[in-house]
C-alpha cells in the first residue's frame, strides 16, 4: 500500500465548489451589511468579496450583475423584516396598540445593537432612487405596500377592539406611519441614539387615540 496517499496534500486548499449555497448566503449577508451602512451607489463589490473571501468570478457565478445582487439583497432584507413585522403586529396574544409598541422597542434595540450605523435598507434605497437602476422602483414600492398592509391589519384589529375610532382609515394611517418612521430611523442614525424613534412613535400613538 502506498502510504503517500494517506498524507495531507500541501499547498493550496482544495477549491470550494461554486455551487456551495453557504457562499451565496455569505455574499448576501456581506452585501446587506455594506448596503445598509453605505447605500447602493457608494458600495463596491470588492469590500463584499473581501469580507467573504471569494474571488470576483465566484460573485458573478451567483449574480449576473451588481444590479441583480442589489435586488436579491433588498428582497432578502424585505422578507426578513416583513416576518419580524408579522411576529409583532399580528400577535393576537397582545392588544393591537401594544403590538406596535413592541415592534418599535424591537427596532430600537436592533439599531442600538449596531451602534446606529445601520438604518433601514428599504428606506435608504428609497432616498437613493434617483441614482438607482429603474428596476428598483417597483420593487421598493411593493415592499412598502406589504409593510403597510401588515400594519393596516393591526390597526383594523384596534378598530374592532374599540382602541381607536371606528371611522379610522387604517390604510392611510399605516402609510403615514411608514413615511414618518423612515424619517425617524434616518434621524436616529444621524444622532446615534433612539430618541427620534420614541418621539415619533409616541406622537403617532397619541394621534390614534384622539
């Protein structure tokens, strides 16, 4: 028996298969961090690749272009955030207005965990829309609509339980929340503390009760 076959090979480690789903997931995570902190226009591919440790050829194996990559990262973030919204806003073990407060507290904790360096990727890209490929516009509109519908359902529960006025326009209220919330997130990132989130949510909740 040739004992040389039992010795580990020296030199370069064997190449990782480019079909490895972990590599694609790692690229998405790295892209999420980069785009959330720096936006799409200012983000290059190189820092994302460097953090994951894969060559540029591997990137283009998984994503046809930076535009496609950005859309995948955006949808990944949107789906994750919608799941979080549903966890809080559709939780029937709590009354509807408490659900909104729980969401705000969780979002504030998330921003605090990252020292307010990361905001909302959807909101950030919405502000960049003039510099983005046009394909991002319908995607962003659809994402905001899904978030708005989720909050509107929570507010409809509040109407049904008599927490807010019977004639409340829940879709309009939900739209107003997200317009104000994205501004509050942007301000919290600027000042590096959560007061803008608390101030906005307190005002929104107070207006619901009038």
